[in-house]
């Protein structure tokens, strides 16, 4: 039931993950933990999205960088009106009086001879085209601070990508070692089954000689059936755990043993090569907690949150400061029927007056947010430190439990061997021998669980210490955990 519950939990958490296709040709495929890790990092949708977020942040940084350069624009305008927009007559110039009326009457009489019109019309149709460039000189620091904010966005996205990578690696290792632990338990069942078969031979020989009862023979048969049932259960758990692992890393496989699927390896033919080897004690991996805290991605994100709040406050201040820019333009004008080219240079200055009150409140609001970000950094920094200490305590406790489990296995093995000899000498009953074998199997399974628990605790601690671990191990002269200089530990 424990195995079924564990497998069920893993499948529940992985149910939302889409299967990634990484085809393997042929049969008898071997997968190491490093290979699974590389495949997961290559195929993970979460990591792909995190990388796209980094590219998006870099594009936004380039977008902010463009604010330093002149803003060049080209515009064109053409129109045709039903009536002229501009129409001037004699009365519009001299007013509505006798002189203007007489002058207009006189010009109307002479206009056919002189070729003039008493009314001037313009802007009935026209064309306007310009090219202009505007270079900001001073914008209250908003351009500079905007670029700094964009740089913070790139760093924050990179930190989020590293966090996603760490979470994927932790998930892959957890799923990988679950398969290994179940395979180790299958080996224990096979070992106990061999011992039981040997005991069964002794019982049948004794029964033939009249030294054992039929109940003893049936008791061995029932125990053998129990072991076979447990093996079937473990086999099913291994298959489920493998499918969960392969879906996580994006490895394509054939789940059916009786059906061929385009050369894909069958599930049972895929072998995991990493095993539970001897493990080093926690002291071999210890790193000073101050060094660990300083390289935490989450802690750096808290620093970036404070810095972003400061820059936003400066940008709010820049909105209350004057803006100065210089520009130049050149274009063609044909609005008054005398089309010509012309150019001009100009200076633009904008001084906000009515917005000072609102900008002051905005700066005050950002100031509160900066103070809040500082409080969050201090609080969550202490929480991260507590988490690092808790990981270390879990690691040391797992190691101590592992030592106890190893002693229990050795004790159960010795007791089982002694009871086997005593049974052959007729000093103990068959039930006591079978109970000793069951106790040995339980102790062996518990040892596998403790090794996996220690390996999981070690993985969680090492993922936290990160680069600080490599630095500390180099300074102390020891091998970096997980490096080629040190055999992969479990």
C-alpha cells in the first residue's frame, strides 16, 4: 500500500505535464541520471518558457536603449475640400463701409479686362510632407532609469530561469531515485525468495522423512505466494515510476510488452544505470550558511525588488522635472499654391506645473513600496536562512537514520543465518525461521528507503548550496560533490 500510495502521488503531480517526444531507436536502452537530466532540461516546457522570458526581457532592454537615440519620423498629408478653407474679399480687408463697397464694384467692372478677381481663395487642396528628428537632451532621468529597470528585468528573468532549472533537476532526481529504490526492493524480494526456496527444500525433505508436517509445507507455500504477490506489486510500481520519469524527461517509449511501436524501446527494456552506492557523511558537503544565503536566486530577486522600487521612485520624480529636446525637420509644402521645400531647427521645453501634486503623491507611494520591499527582503532572507538550516538538519537526521538502518539489516541478517542453522538442527520452528526472513526483508527495504531519503535530502541541500558548494570544496581541497573527481554518490 505504501508503494501504491507513493506511485499515486507521483502520477498525480505529473498528470498535468505534457509528454515530450525524444525517440530512441532499437532496444536495450540505458539511461543515466545525467542523461535524464539533460533530456529534461532540453524538453521541459517550463524551462523553454523561462528562456523565452529572458529573451523577452533582453528585447525590452533594447527597446529602452532606443530612447537614447533621436526619434525620426516621416509624415505626409494631402487634402481636397469642397470649399476653400481660406477666402478673402475687399470687405474682409477694409471692412463693411462705402469705400470698400465702391472699390469692390470698381474692381468687378475692371476684373475681366485686368484678369484679376475681387476675392482671394486658398487651401482648397494641398500637400504637406515632412521628415523630422527629435533628440531628447534631458527627460528628468526617466530614460536612464528606464534602461536600468530593463537591465534589472533581464537579471530577474535569468534568476527565474535558474530557479526553474533547479526545480526540474530536483523533480528528475526524485523520480529517478524512486525507480532505483523500487528496483532495489525487487532485488531484496528475489534474495528472500532464494532463501525461502532453500528452506522449502529442507521442509520437503524433512516431510518425506517424516520429520515435518504437511502444515509446514503449506506454510512455506503460502509464504512463497506472498512473496510473489509482493514482487508483482513492486514490478507494477517500477513500471508506473518509469513512465512518470520518462514523461518528465521527454523520453519516448513503448509501454506494451506484446506490441511493437516503430522501434521504440519497451518499458521493461530501459535500464537505469545509476545505483545506490556508498554515501559520504553530511560533513563532506557542509558549506557556511552565510555563503549559501548570498548566492540564493530568491534572495537576489528580493534585492532586485528593492532596487526596482527605487528606480520607479526616481522615474516618478523625473515626471515632475522639465523635459528638453532639440529637433530638426525638412519638408515640402504646397498648401497655398506656391509649393516649396523648407527646413527648420527647433528647441522644445516642457515644464509640468499642474502635475506636481500628483507626482509628489506618486513618489510617496513608491517610497512606501520600497520600504515594503526592504521589509520583505529582511523577512524572507531570514526564512531562506531558516530553510538552509532545516535542510542541513534533515540531512544529518537522514544520515543518522541510515546508520541505524544499516545496523538493523546486519542484525537481521545474522539472526536469520543463525535461525537457519538452528532450524536445520531442529532447535527452532519453521514459523520462527520464516519470521526471521520477513524481518530481514523489512530491514532491507527500510535501508533502501533510508538511502533514498538521505540521497533526496542531500540533493535538496546541494541544490541550495549551489555555487557556494563548489567554491567551498575547492578551498578545502576536497572534490566537488557530483564532479567527475568524486564517484556519483547514490
